[in-house]
C-alpha cells in the first residue's frame, strides 16, 4: 500500500477511535452517577462499545506492522519507542477494562470509571502523538525521496 494510502487509513482509524472515545466518555459519565437507572444505561453503553474496544486493540497491534518500516526508518528510537509503548499500554488497558466489564453490575460499574477515564486520556494522547509522528515521517520521506 502506498504511504499516502496508509496515512489516510490510519487517520480514518484515528477518527473512529476518537468517536469511540466520545461514546465511552458519555457511558462513563452515566456509569458514575448516583442514579441506578443511569448506571444501568452507562453499563449497557459500555458493553455496546466492546467491539470498538476490540478494534482499538487490533489497531495497536496491526499498526506496528503496517507502519513499522516507515516509523522505524524515519523516527528516532525515542519517538518510535514511545509509539510502541503507547500501543502496548492501550492494548493492556483495553484488555483489563473488558475483563472487568464482563463482571460489572450497575452497583459496581462506578469502580470501572477511573480506569476507563485513564484509558480514554491515553487514547487521546496517543492519537495526537501519532498524528504528529505521521506528519514528521511524511516530511522526512519528502526530504529523502
């Protein structure tokens, strides 16, 4: 796949990830309320986000392969290492959230909220950083080609 197509694909994934983040943020807001019915609705919405979360884990795993040569070639080791560390951390946090979500009830869902919020912040930070790295790689590719 040409690099420009790969970048467009990753950017579309980023948009989907940010939409999912917004959806999950809304669900977490409901899940953290004192109102039992709101917590039930928040829990249901979190469970509906399961497929999107699994997709996010896939993004983190497959992206290393898709862009590995360009990222590895054009970024310094610190930048490249940071991206890989973010992918690993997000993947672990998603897995943990999904494990906890399987056993959560409307009475216990509030316990998921802090880890869920932390995950969302990591995803936002990752998307921002990765967009910056895509831009840097593109600039360096243009200089070298």
